[in-house]
């Protein structure tokens, strides 16, 4: 248990250092004027837009904050918009969305794909991939032990990967 605490604490310190240097490296704006990687970007910001400590914790747990830092530095416009809206929607409608995904159709599933602008021929392929990948996740014995947030985060990742693979031009 002490090892996990030490690793987690080290990850938070590393992430905070990376966030500070990433924001400070921006030459097009005043240092620190861009989005905060840990509170304004990443899955944490999408799931916890009004709770900064929870956004930071979520981003660090998800991938040590790497995605949030990269988003904030290379494409700050991704710190809002359709991916954030999709993550919030997934978190808020997880139960209905998961049932509809198992069935392969439904209002919530259609809505999340609309939010992510996945239409046409790519939509059917995305739904098929989402169903498969979530089936793999749910079959994992550890899945039942996950919190709502962990399940929603996994669902977001699965949907995002399927839409990127199937619906991108």
C-alpha cells in the first residue's frame, strides 16, 4: 500500500511540474494565460468542470496527466468543444448509454455520436467497434469493481477511439 501511495504521490508531483513547464513554454501568449492542463483540459475537466481538485485527480489517475498537458500545449482548443461535451454526456447518461450500446441502438447512443459528429457510413462501423470494445471491458472481472467515474472514463475512451477510427475524414 505504501508503494502505491508513493507512486501516486510521485505521479502528482511529476504532473504538476510538467504542467507548469508546459504552460510556461508557450511563446505566443503571456506565460500562464492558456488553459490549465489539469483543470481545463483532459477527461478530468470534462467530467468535473466545476470541481478543480476532482479534475486534477482524474487527469492524473487517467494517464498521469499526459493527455491533458499535450492538449493544453499543442491544441488548447481541444480543452472545450465536442469531446468535452461527449465526456460530460457519457458520465451523465452512463446507465442508459451502456444498455443502448449493448442493444446496438438508442437515443443516447445516437446523441453521443451526433455530439462527436459521427455520421454516415462511419456510424455503423463506430457502433460495432464500441459494442465489441465495451464487451471486452465488461467481461473483465475487474470491471465490476470500478467506480462510476472509472467506467464512464473507459466508455469515453472506447467511444473516442471508435469515432476516430471510423468517422474521421
